[in-house]
């Protein structure tokens, strides 16, 4: 905790979807992406969409 995350492997399972290249992402414990200075994100019980 408080350290850097290991980056996910984003090209583990190459495939084609409707003629477009697509890739599966392999994520295991300890992997992830972090933004320490994010702005405009929901706080506490505020609604958030994707």
C-alpha cells in the first residue's frame, strides 16, 4: 500500500472483433493504474457515471 502499482499486461489475448483488432487485459493482484491528482471525480456519496 502506498507504493507503485504494476501495470496490467494489455496485449495478452489478441483477437479480432468485427474486423478490428482487440486485446484482452490480464490483471492480477497488485496490478492497476493510479492517478494521484484526479479532478472532477465523485466524492463520498455523489453520483458518478462512466
